[in-house]
């Protein structure tokens, strides 16, 4: 077991400061990818900066007709969002084709990039 610090960020500024303060830090979304890599020893972060409580969990319509998808929007919520289903059905279908329901409920858009 490798020790690591854990920081639950309450603002974007706190998240970026905590990340900068720890060389080898990683942001933590749903952890569906990162935690697996840690278990295998592929990722050995010195600190996890949990970004899941940040206010980045909305899908917003933009004036030019596009969408802004927050980094902490869960995959399930993205696939089910009315604007995504209506205007970007291929995106909704692609997200639903990935992983399992349990994973999609935890996984975030930021973590998927
Ligand atoms: C069984 C299984 C099946 C899977 N199937 C698929 C699939 O079909 N398609 C697919 O695309 N993926 C799949 N995945 C991979 C993974 O679940 C997804 O990529 C998921 O969206 C990752 O999101 P997360 O929030 O859990 O990321 P995490 O595991 O928390 O993080 C992943 C990476 O992104 C970084 N990160 C997280 N949030 C942010 C942020 N806000 N800003 C910057 N960096 C960030 C982390 O530091 C880490 O490096 C699967 C995983 C498993 C275990």
C-alpha cells in the first residue's frame, strides 16, 4: 500500500492549488479508471484531489446552439440529459454503449477525456 494524501476540493481554486502543492497529484473523478490503475501500480499519485463536489455538474445551452458539459457531469446524467438526447443522440447512444450502469453512474465527463 502506497500512502497518498486526499483532498476534497470545495472550489476550482482550491482544486488547482492542492494539485499544484503536491508533485505527482492526480484529480479524482468517479475513480473508475484511476483507482484501477492505482491498484495495479500503474498510477502512484502522491495526492488525490477529489473534484466531484465542484459545481461543474451541469449541461448548459450556449447562445451559438452548442452545449457546455461540466467536467463532473456523470456519464449516466449526460446520456439522459434532454438536450443531449434531442440534439446529440449519437453522443447519448455512445455513452450508453460504454461500460455498465454502475460505472456510468460514477464516471464523469472530465475523467473520460
Ligand atoms: C469495466 C470498465 C469498463 C469501461 N468501459 C469504458 C467504455 O466503454 N468507454 C470508455 O470511454 N471508458 C470506459 N471505461 C473507463 C472509465 O470508466 C471511463 O473513462 C470514465 O469516464 C472515467 O471517468 P472517472 O470520472 O471515473 O475518471 P477517474 O478514474 O476519476 O480519472 C481518470 C483520469 O482522468 C483524470 N481526471 C478526472 N477528472 C478530471 C478533471 N475534472 N480534470 C482533469 N483530469 C481529470 C484523473 O486524474 C485520471 O487521470 C471503463 C472502465 C471500466 C472499469
